[in-house]
């Protein structure tokens, strides 16, 4: 029988993927697993829910000693360095973990060993003897990465036991030609070794029932789809131990030199983090992992789906713990037309953004919110999406600043100018249709945002908040309190003047209540903005309680408010250009193999990565609506002297005639243009070409032969008809 979808859980346990402590993390990670989790948690906290938000550094696995070799230091030094750096990055971007723990802590080692022992004692693990490469010089079994040789596919001598750095082929050490140990340079030998395995196949029925039936509708389609592919592909047993000296010792006698495989110990890190949080806060951690009324949600990127939806849930089930209620995994974020890549240095690290924007004089919380805003607005919730610097600037300016910031600023300025800096009265007797619609919008938006957040549609939730601000602007535009005030200032009948002031009062009263609502609603997304708004309204944090959303009496009549502060500073074009140049300058170009020592060198992987087909960043409807498009009829046309590509056209727009210069001379003759209908962009700034001012632009499409084809209405319409 399907389990009930939890609508009102007793408590929440929210996790963000444990970042691997071998390097700094970029904004793709931030967009995938941290910002959405933080929004969700802040929303739950505003609802006074019992919620714990855990994360920490993942500090085991082969890549740590490899990174240590590269940097010429010890594994411990590597994890200490990156643990601290990542912790600081998250704190600087206001990711509000209740605890940021680490898997090298003794508490975690103990927790992971206990976990293994419980499963092993219950007979849930299998042991198998296999042959593995062994370096006799250093007396160690070699992880795949520690073996290099010649690639059987491309012949490069820069192939590792797991992958060829040149052609990108996935390999096993057995496939390498002339394998050698990277530790000693000696040829490794095959030696027998015993390992413990988790037989995933035994749990296929559980997975099918739990994911493919119970959660087929409430989990993201991309997540269910990936799980189904894994399950249908056949679930193999997976080794949970390996021969390595960096990690958590296998708690079995005679298992010297063996540690828990990092994929096994890392997710247990969520549990040990919860334990540490409970110790620090004098709480009991057990209900968070063992009580069925706890809602567990894992926030991750799509590369982690199999671990969080298949392997870890099996481990949890065997251990007697709860399984996740949801795993809203995100797709990937690309950067300026290409995949983010650490090896090619095509990335934007959180630290770089923090240094260039947040820590600057002109930065701080508003620039934290700027990044949180854009990464949520373009969140790769259902498909890969793309970060572009221009897109960042445009979204910030046209949505956050021009719509949200502008509304709040206008409201405060007018309230100071027309209402003595105090919250004016609401005169219920003269409420008109526009007032009533606005009140309904305020009351209704709460539900919209809430249901978006409950279903992990963060992008949509944020859109609803901005949309409310947009409605506020439209309302003010209709009410025009400044014009009413002018009439008032002109003097005249006292009764009329009193009526006019009442109108102004109502408008600003409602705009102020809307502003207070915006603070409550935007708080989970942009906490710094909400805080600044509280300061302007001179109210306490408690106003941000979610229960206040949708109320129109948040600010008391007669209460005096502060002068407005700029919520969002301008982002200059030069700042954007600088970032684009920096990104391009840092790109490490693909190189061909040169036989250099592979371990520890700075050669990037040269696996050919396909460049994405460039597409422009997503825009909102308002961006599109800025264009004025009209149908027009061409009334005259001639060639432009000394320009073989240009035609000069005269077009009839119904109410006016305009001159347009268009680069279609090689595709259309002047004679055939006359009488044709075209689509014109009429609000484009005029531009001079060959001395002629062009007062618009004609739309064309390019066919496969490179010939331009005019865009025109299917049937003739009246000149000047709107195109939308
Ligand atoms: Zn190769």
C-alpha cells in the first residue's frame, strides 16, 4: 500500500551534498545543492518548523592523497585547508547550515564503523576475493588512479587505471598497456584481496515499489527517470571497502590496510553531522533519523542521484533508519556557452565571486542576494541552464532593481513626501476596484509562493514574489498619487482636497502593506534584502514569520518609517566586461599529450568536450514586451549608393511613414519590395547607416542557403497592426 505523502511532518532534516575537500567549489555546485536547500530551510524556519539543516566536508577517498601529492603536502593538510575554505565560502554566501561538519572527525569515524558493523553482523554484506594490482615496492594495493599506462584506445601514455586523460575513455586497470605504479614507477603485480560488498540486487523490489510506484508523481521526473534506468540496467553488488590507507578503518579483525569506500562513509556524514549538532545544542538526534514522522530531504546535483536514491536508502533501510521523502536533484549549470570544467579552468568559483563582489566596498549583502537571485531565477530544475554575466546583469537590473527595488523605493519616497513619513490610514469607504484587486493579490501571493516551495519549484516561487512587486508598480501607475497631490496643492474646495488626500492615503497605505509582504515573501530567497527592508520599516525580525504573509495590516497606521535606502546598487558594464575577460584569460586550452609525468602535472584533461550550440540566455516576458513590433507596408524602395548590401525603404505604419535601411539588397530587389508587408521593430533607437537615419528594423529569417526571407503576416493586415 502506498505510504502517505507527508504533508505535515513533525520535523524536517534537510541535507546538502557534502562537497569533496579536494578543491574550491564553483557556482554550479551552489546552484545545484546549496541555494535551493537554503531557501527551503529559511522558509521552514519562518514557519516555525522543527528543522535541522546539515552539511559538511567529504574528506576521504583516493582523490585526497592525489591532491596532496599534486600540492606537495599531506592529505591532512589538504582536507584542513579545503574544509575551512569551503565552510567560509558558504558562510559568506549566507547558506545557513545548522552545522557544517566533516567526515574526518572521530565522531564520524565511529558512526560509520557502527553502521558497517550493524549491516555486517546482520549478514547484509557479502565478502568476495578478487585479484587487484599491488605495488611490491611500497607494499600497497593500488587504487585505479594510482596506475598509469598506455591507452588501448588512443595510444596516449597519459592513461590512468580509471580513465584516459587524452581521449576520455573509461578504463579498468586491466586494459592498460604496460601498467606502472605511480607511487614507485614499478610494474604492479596481481594479488588476491578480500572485500565486503553491498548486494544492491537483493533490494530491487523495494526500490521499484518505493521510487517507481510511491514517488513516481511527487519526485522530479528526471530523478525518477535516472533511477529507473539504473534499476532496469541491473543492480550489481558494490564494494563497500577498499585497500587504501586514507579513510575509515574497516572495523573487522584482520582487515588491516582496508578502509570503508568513500561512497559508503560519505552519506553517513549526514548522520554524524546531526549527532554533532545534537551534542552542541543538547538535543536528541535519534528522532531525526529514526522517527517515521521526520521528513528527510536531500538536495544534490544530478551526478549524485544514484547514491542518494538507490544506494544510501538501501543502507538506511538495512540500518533501521528513515528513507528520504524527496531528492530534488538539479541538472547542471553551464557557464557562458560551455560546460563548467575545473581542469580547463572554465568556471566561476564561489570564492572569486565573493572577492570580486561581496567583499568590495560596494558589495556586501546586496551582492550576495544578487547571486542568490540570479542562480534561483535560472535554476537548472528540469534541464541544464546557463550562467552568463550579461544575463546576470540584466536579470539583476530589470527584475530585482527595476521592479522590486523600484517599487519599494517609490513607496518610501512618496510616503515621506505625501504622508509625513508615517503609515497613512486606510479609508475603507472609498476603496475602489484597483485597491480591491491589489488586496486580493497580496492575500493570494502567499499561497502561490508556498505551493511552489512545498514542491521545490524555487524558480517559480521567486517569480511569484517579483510578480507581486510588479503588480504593486502597476497599481501605483494607475493610482498616480503624485498627480492627485498636484491637484491638492493647487488648492480649491476643502471637501475635494480632503477626498484627494484620502485617495493618496489609501494608495500608500496599501503599497506599504505590500512592501511589508514583500519582505516576508522574499526573505527565504534574499535574506539580506529582507533585513534591510525591516530596518527601513523599523520593525523586528518577528515580522518575517511566514504567518504574516498575506496580511494587509502588518504596519500600524501612524507609525513613522525611516528614509528609503537603496536596496540594489547598479552593476556597471565594466564590472561585467572584466569578469568575462577574466574567465576567457583563465581558460586552459586543450593540449596534446607530451609524455610528461601525468601525476602532479598541470596538464588539463584533453578529452574533447563539445561546445554547446550557443543560445541566448532565457528572458522573462517583460524583456520581450519591451520590443514594439508592428506590421508595415513598403511604399517605396531604392538601393543605397556605395553600399551593395543596403536598401532604403519607406514603410507605412498606418499613423506614420518611416525610413528604414535594411541589409537585404542581395536578397531582394527594390522593385519586388514595394507593396510587400513586413514586420518592423519600431522602438529601436534610430541609427545612421551611410548617412541615412534608419528608424526601425525589418525582421528576416535566414534559410539553409543563407538567403534572407522576410517575415510577414500570413494574410495582409492593416499597416500599424501590433505584432506580439
Ligand atoms: Zn586514450
